[in-house]
C-alpha cells in the first residue's frame, strides 16, 4: 500500500491553516501565490499510521458496499460497513491536501481507498484481518490516551470478521491464538484481578443455568478466564478478591454474561494499552476476542468493544 500523508483533525487543521497564513503573508507583501511553496509538512510517524488506518477503514467500507449490492439483507455486511465508517471517522478521516484539486505544480498523493477489483467474502475477511493487525501495530507509537480506542478497533474488526465468516460458512480464524497465560502476565494490579474474577463469577452464573448439553463453548470460556486469572496470580499480584462478587443491576434484556464481558473487555483493553510488549498486546486482544462465543455477544460489543464511547 502507498505511504501517504496522515489524517488527524489537528494535523489537517495545522496543514491548511499554515498554508492559508503563509499564502496571505505572500499576497500581503505583493508576492504571487503561484510562487509560494504550498507543500504540506511531512507527517510524523503517528500521523502516517493514522492515515494508513483511515485508508484501510475506508476501503473496507467500500468493499462491504460492493458485497451488500448482492446481499442487501446481510446484517453482518451492514455491521462491517457501519463500523468501518465509524473507525474512519474516529481516525479523523482520510486526509487529502487539496480536496477540490491540487494547484498547478502540485498533486494529491495516490490513495488506495477503492475496493479490490475481485472483492469477495475471503478478500473482505483478509481486509479486516489486515486492519486489525495494523491497528494493533499502530498502538505502540501512540500517546497512552489514544491507545485504548485504537486497540478497541483492532478487537472490533476481529469480532466483525468472526460474525461474517460464520454467516457465509467460512472457517477463517479471526481471533488469533489466544494465550491466557501471556495475557495474565501483562496484568499487574489487584484492581484488575478483582474485575477479572467478578466478571468470571457473573458469567459462571448464566452458564450454570444453561442446558448442560448446549454450553460447551461457555464452559471453555470460563476455563480460559480461569487460566488468565491463575497467570495473574503467578505474576505476584496481591490477591484481594471477594469470595462472592456482588451482582450488578441489569437493564431490561441484559444478562450477567453481557455485563461480565463488557467489564472484562474493558479491563483487557486497558491491559493491552499499558503493555510495552507487542507480543503481550497480541495475546490480550486475541484472548478478548476468543471470549465472545456467540454472534449475539459480538454484536452487543460492537463497534468499539471495551471502550464506553468514541469521539
């Protein structure tokens, strides 16, 4: 993919305001605008990463639109389209130096925003995987305050892909290899341990009420959370857990599993954002993805799982 300029609201404003001020000064001094250097400043590495993510998100929305033309009733494709639009907006949009056309002597950078010529289900899933990985990679270079939302987009694109793969009958592993032990080693405070244990207890409550013959995935999920908690304890985190966590108040239609997953995902996003290790971040995001075992659970978490709101 081409390396392009980066899109963030601050960068966009700074670039255009800088050009406007410079141009005004030239004109005020009697100079000619066509003789001014209008080349925007080179982007920082963070700005370039944001632009590349915005381009990928735009391409995913365009690809899903093409596939929706042939499958207009696909709720999974609609969710991919809407989420990718939200991701692009969150990233500040795709930045184009001169949206109305470059002045003489200048050109807008080429952007790979169009869908592949032969877009199909597998190609769209590959785009979601690429976006998830790029978001995960970009988190390392971001300011701490920006990491959670970027990591949430990485997780969200995996959940979107898991739902779509299931709907079209493809066995595409979207979550990655979950490693509860490595994820647990990245978890460092008693408060984090308490959240994980309370969430496990609430999820266990709903699981115990299910038909024993229809809860295999839910039981495996609890085992993964148990393995994660054991790894946290082996990390010498002080154990201040409550034997019986107080149950949360539920809204109409809400379940203990849903609340438990929300809290646990928020915790894991925080753990990943705080971790200095790319390997640990991957382990945490993969684990979080694997804990969503039904399409309904994944849908409830989208588009920004683990993040209460996104601006």
